[in-house]
């Protein structure tokens, strides 16, 4: 079985759209989700017999379950799940309201978690499957003004890393994709910001808010090339747990590793003393 059936959440724009198009071009079949029923109809008209779209909001558990029932009845199997749906959010930690924070986590964390849980029974029955979790270089290293988004992606990476070890003996693979800035709508209309602004954070979180606006449409990352990289990894015999994408992502993750290593080296002796019987 050379061709694969992909299930990709959030294919209306950005990386999700690029990945859906690349998978179809690769000869695979794509099942994609939109929140807008009009987009569902247009997609199905355009990609007859090559792809299939359905309406699903990842923040609604009943819609997730209904979507997977439909897919099982119509196609019988899924080979790859790509958890792509989500959105960006800027603002200092103190500026963000609880309601705003919950909305970020509902989409970026709980949406991904619930979709993952919904597909695992299918993958376990098949004794095969590949989970692709779209995280971010911000899921490894946090920056001022991005803390709430960082937290949602840190949480995604935490459960995904544990899950990868749980499902490996069952023949199921998992890859966490960590893109840097890509030329998508991430920093455009879909990006959200904290409604509250505090002057004391202008030089930190405030600078980040302004930078996000300025880089929209100028990011280094090419979504089409990212899509091809993901397809290549999914087709490999031994895919990585983590896949950074873009030069900035590589630099960001490298700086985080160096920072953690420095703290470990500088405080190793003090840390080692915090145990019983070691004076």
C-alpha cells in the first residue's frame, strides 16, 4: 500500500492548506477539515475523488467524534493524522485574561488532545498510523509577549512526547513538527492579541506585538517546502520525534539547548546535593 489517507485539521490556509495540496499532488488521499461549510463545499467540488472535506471545529468534542465516525464509515482507515488547527496569541502574561487564555488552550491544546484521543482507537486496530503534531519553535523556547501561546505548545509537546513512547510498541509513530516563522496567515487575520495593554510591558511584550504585525508576509518559511518536508518524514522508515522547520527554528532550539546546558553545568553541584545522605 503506497498511497496514504491523510486526515488534516485546519486546511483553509497556511501550512494545513499547503500540506493538503502537496499530499494530493503526491498521489495520496486527503481528508481535511474546515469550520466554514461553504469552504467544505468548494473544496469537495474542486478535489472530487482526490480529497474529501468536512466541517469540524476542534474545540467541539461532539464534532470531532462525528467527523471520525463519518471517516470510518466512508473510508475505513486513516494512515496519517495531522493536528494543524490552532491560532497564535500575543500579550504579556499579566495582560491576558483567563477567558483569552482558555480560548488559546481550547484550540491549541485541548483540540489537539481530543483529536489525538479520537484517532488512537483506529490506529490501534490497524496496528499502524502516524500522528503529526504541529507545534512551533515556540513550543521549545518561550519569548516575552508570546507566553500564553508558548504554554499551549509546551503542553502539546509534553503529552505528545509521552504518547510517542506509549504507542511505539503498538506500531504507531508520532512526530512533533516545530516550524519557525512561515509565510502563512498565522500573523495575519487569524492572529489574536490580548485586549488589555499594560504600559510597563511596552519594552518587552509590546515590542513583540509590534514585530508580529511587521513580519506578516515577510517570514522566511515557505509553506510548500515545509509540506514536502513533512511528507518526506512521514514516508521514512524511522521518522524523528521532533522536526524543526526553517533556519530560525534551528537557531531558536539550539539557543534553548545551550541555555539549559549552561544552567545544568553552573548548578550541577548544588543540584546534586539536594538528596538524602549526600552532605
